[in-house]
């Protein structure tokens, strides 16, 4: 465990799964190259995007007076370790408290939650989500080692509590800023099972070439404003 805010999500309450375990290969050379890339590129991006981030933070304060422009949330990383996850605020301050009243509108099967036209999203939030600008503070998570540029998106603790043993294989590697799911056309229409399938495909196939391909295609998705 790292830091006082880190802890492990228990798997004791998970239901049994009949799905086979996937094979995880840890190539030390690949992992070293991946971490070096994460450190160097995240530092470079932080330098480049500092002024744009500060400008968007000002717009958020104007749009939602009294609310913090940086939203922090706990997410689950590799092997169930929980870490503080950063985003530019795209929702109203009371968004977390409103979640229970929206669960019956969930458009995703399984533990993940997504709905179209989420009423909690602010005016500025719709723009920064569409352009994925809200994700930029996660560069700090990457620099710290909580995340990588490429890997399964980190889930919420409440989602992980609903995982079965097979689904928990998503937590076998360091989570990422982007992944196979992020570059799929109409990604938000995919089921959770398909999302899981794409994450496990990445975990089994991951290498430098795959990571660079996903990053390249993510740039295209961002330029096409395919975010939500």
C-alpha cells in the first residue's frame, strides 16, 4: 500500500465465476519502457497544457461559483489498490449525491453507469467532456504511477464491489488514460461485457507497438470530438 489514502478493495463479497482466468505476462523490459514513456511524456504534457488547464479552471469557476474546479474521486487501480483520481469538474457539485436517483436510468449493462444527457453535467462540462479536456489532470496520476497512458479505465469502488472473479481481471494491470474501448466507434453503445472483452484483449496483447497504436487512434478520436 502506498500513502494513507491507498487501500485494497476486498473480493470477499464477489460471486463465483465459471469463466477461466486469463494469463498475465509481465515483461520487465516492456514495463520499464512503458514507465519511462509515462514519466517523460506526462511531464511534457503537463508543461504544454498548464495554461489551457488554468483557463478551463477559470471557466468552471465562472460557470459553477463556489465549486472546486478540480474534481477528486477514488478509483481502483492495479490489484485493487485505490487512489485519488483527478478530473476537471464537468458536473454540478452535488453530482455524487444525485447518483442514486439516476441509477434506474442506467444505459449500461453490468456494474458501470452511463446515461445520455446526464442532467448533472454543466454547460462547460459538456464542452470539456466532448473534447476530453476534463481528463487532462490525470496526467498527474500518470506521473505519480497510479495510472499509465494506456490501460483499462480505472473503475469506481462501488463498481468493483459488483465484479465477479473473472471481471476482476481488469485490475491485473495499471489502469490507463485510454484503452481499446476509448477508440471504438460509438463506444458508449457497447455493453459492459464487450468493454471487458476489449480490456482483457489489451491485457493479453499489450506491448509497445499496441500502446503507440492506441495513443495514435486516441488522438484521432479526440480531434473528432467523440467524447461524452
